[in-house]
C-alpha cells in the first residue's frame, strides 16, 4: 500500500464552504459495490435505498466549543484547542490534552491564563507535541461562556455553530463534527423510521487527528485515541440484525470505527472504551454492510477506510467521477452511499 495511491487532484472551488439548505438537499452519489454502478441522486432520496429491517446507526456526539485563547507568563497569546479530557482521581483537577499555537511558548511548568481568569499548568508534552494541561477551575463553564467551535482548516467562511452539529447531537465531546450525519433532518429521520428501519446511536468523540494527513508509510501511521460508547440497546439491535441476515448501515466513518472496534469476534459488545483502530485496505469488515459518508481529503485515514470498504479501483473511479460531476467535498459537502 503506497501513500500516493490515495492522492487525487481536487479543484479548490469544490471544497464546500457552507452546507446545503435544507440539509437533505445535498447531492448523494450512490455506489453499488457488486456491479460498480454509480447513480447521482439527492440526499433526501436516501429512503429509496433502505428497507424494513435495516439498522441505521448514527453518532450522536456533539461538537464542543473547544477553541479558546490564553497567555503564557510572558504575555504571549496562545491559541488553545482542547482535544480530550483525561479521567483523573476526584479532586485532582481537570486534565486535558490540548494543541497549542505557538506550542514552543507553552513549556512544561508554565501557567497559562485565560480571558476569564481560568488558569492551567502545562504538565507534560507528549511525543506528537500535544500538551497536557492541568486546570484549576471549571473548564466546561469556560468553554460554554467564551469557547469557539473549531472548524476544519479548509473552511474559511463563517459557519453557524449549529449548522456544524447534527440535528441529533446529544453527548458533548467532539472537536469536529461526524459530518456524514449533517445531511439528516428530523423529517428525513421520521420517513426512514416509517419504512420499518431501526435507528440506533453510538458515541465516538472525534479528535483533530481526523484531519491529519498520513505522511510516509501508511503502515507506520498511528491514530489518536478517541473515546466511544456503544449502548446496550444498540448492540442488541445490531447483533439481532446480523443473526437474521439484515443490513447494518453506518452513517459516517466514526460509526464504522466504533462498531468494528466493539466487535469481539462473534458480536458487537456494549460498553465504553477508546479506539485507535486504523482501517485500511486489507481490513476485514465484520459489522457494517453499507456506509453513508462524505468525500474525504487526499492521503487521509478516512479515504483509506472507504477504499477498504468499496475496493480501491472503485473508490478511485468514484472520486474521479465526483470531481468531473462537480460534487462538493469535505465536511460541509455532498455525500455518498456505498451499498
């Protein structure tokens, strides 16, 4: 597997700077793996490809306003992206992984002061440059009051924070949206339920590594830890569907990674954990039968996951077709349904 196999040319004007309105008005490329057929539809046509007995699985993680600013002891302004809260003993203070700019101005032992007076000490620096910040005060209250929604670096336009949330977002913790779900409206979900499709939820809190291109040998790439949870009713619905030969349809790569991580060899197990699962060509899928996803960045782990699911040649053809047909790419862009 060569990294260049996952590169493609994308005209910059095809990178979506805003979401479709209404949400389900985005375009939908439908790809049939068995025949290689490609159809061009609208996302609201999705129910036409679903059937009674299907299990549709969504990620209900909610994006947190994780982008904030602080000054170091010398008055240097630092941009702070809080990535993940680290569980600690009660009373020991909030410990978070964070990405800082400029990182060299945040040395171990430095005390950072935020605009509302909240303070944090730089406790450690990890191998990839991530800082561990030990907070004295209520971090969640700080973010709620003055934090900003982090957007991918390729989105340069102003975006309503709620438009960067799914309509079913519930559990706070992501620093990027599970974007395949951005196309759904409450009305569309009701139509899908009306078909006899079971809609279930998992949680995977998306980290910034989702935008990190792979560099060098893909086999040497390491994924960031991301926390997930599979509720018991979701596991039960999926396991029953698999036993009866019914389809499990994942909405987004985060759902794929959650379900395939939770597979214990015979079934999906309920519970919480952390995943570093890197799905790439050669991976054997056990749970997911169909996938709703967006169009992903070149050389990304997400593109490699899609390649593993649909086959590399078909993936390349689908992306060439998407560029030729002027689909809109990335987080706020159009979608594909892989059957």
